[in-house]
C-alpha cells in the first residue's frame, strides 16, 4: 500500500517528465510507445501472450506464425520493462532520429527486432537439438524490446564520442563499454531471477544484428553504406586486454563471409597528394568527422592540463625570496655595442629577473636588451 501511495504522490511529476521526454518527437515514436502500453494490458491474458510472442516451435513450419516476428517486440510482462522501453524509444527520438531521419530509424527498429526473432528462435532450436526438451519449443515465449535496447547502445557507441560515463574502482566506464556491460548485467539479473532466460539471448542477438547492419549495410546520404572505421570494429566492444584474440577471430569470420558473398570487402583509399598519407574510409559522414574532432580535442586538452600540472614553474614574488648565493652569482651586464649611442643614466639601469628552477636547482637569468633611442 505504501508503494501505491508514493506512486500517487509522484504521479504528476512522472507525467511531467514523460511529457517532456516524448514532446517534440515524431508520430512514429509516440505510436511505438502507445502500442507498448496497450500490449502491456494484454499481457494479463495467456492467450494474448501466446499469440503476440514468438514461440520457437510455432514460428517454424508447419505452424508458421510469421506475424509474431513483428508483434513480439511490443509485448512486455513487467511494468518496469515498459518504462525502460518508453524511455529508450523517447531518447532515440531525441538523439538518433534527428541524425538518421524518421524512415531510417523505423527501418533500424524493424530490422533489429526481426533479426532478434530469427536468431533467438535458431538458438532455442539448437538447444532443443542437444537436449530434446519440448519445453524449449512450445513453453518459451520471446517478447519485449531487449534486442532493440542492445541495438540502441550500439548506435550510441557509433554516434557519440568516447566519453567517460562513470568512474568505478575497477576502471572508467565509457559509452564504448555500455553494450557489453549491459549484456553481462542482464546475465547477472537472469542468474538471480530478475529476468527471464530469453532476455540475455535477445540482448546478445540485438548486439550482433545491429552491429552488422550499421557496420555493413546502413545507407548514408552520400551514397556509401556501412561504417568501416577502425573505432567501430567488433573488437572495440571488448576491453583492450582481450582485443587482439577477438581481432583474429572476427577477421577470420569476416574473410569467410566475404568469400561467400554475405559481406563486401573494404576498399581503403589513400590520399597520395597529402604528405601525411591520410586514409579515407568509406561510410564516414559529417557527424563522424565531428565526433573524431571532439575526441581529438578532448585528448589534447587532457594532455595539456596534465603537462601544466607537471611542469608549471614556480616564480618568486620578489628578490627577497631569493637566496643570497643566487644573487651574488648573478652575471654582470655585458657592454653595449659600439655602434649604439650612449643612453641616459636612467635607461642604463637594467633589471635582472632570476628564475629558480625547483626541479633541478639550477638558476638562470634573463636580461632585457638595452633601449635603442
């Protein structure tokens, strides 16, 4: 009862935040959120869950329930999953849709979810082939936007620069680590009983499908397809320690897919006229150039701040702070050149600025040149 009372008190604030999230978004985003809310009401009916969800034994022949591959993504059983789905779709409308456009965002939504349905079904068919357990075919119901959440995390990794989200005792967590971290988090939640067993499988399927689409097949406004940049390769999702073996495995699989015609071979161009030998990778648009510029500026600012902290000289405020032996060792003024006319007595008084280097204990002197009238 206390939960519902707290919910009623915070209901106006929650409504206000959702209104701000979904405000100024396209009709497609609002439609997806509305269907998710309506499907949650249908989740209390077992027949509706069976009809809307993907059941591995019914998606394949002879039943052939193909429509479930397009409806399963709108059904959630738990209300907190509905909230996460609405927030994610709303953020996509704010962040991704202005860059891609409404049609590309809807295409990404449909491709990722359909691929998740197919790959997850194949996974349970393989499990059935090893275990001969009929429950894996007819008692498992695949539903929800877990695969699309994984796809959004991959898209954010591609669009946004490598920014540090939070600092932990184990290291820094950036948006580059979000997809794999979220997958292992779903595994932990499944082990402790907070999520169904289909959730980690759908999430991993969404990671694979979304990366393949964005890497090789997404069409850009300049006529190119995919994003073949080095920062978006498959090994970049993993920590730096295990990236070399992942590189070997992923490159081997990629070579096989190129030979059978499922993937295209990367054609890299070099600007010979440029003395730096800049490599041009197809599939890079203006937002990618801007992202690289932001990454370079961030790295440069960090290096400059670190250098200033390490090499900042300490200047004495006056000659009273200097040691007597340093003052006695100050070199005298060199004679003025013969071709320079003699100056007044006031202009001949030159000031000597002595800088005491605290790092090596050496003293240097700087003498301004004589005034030429």
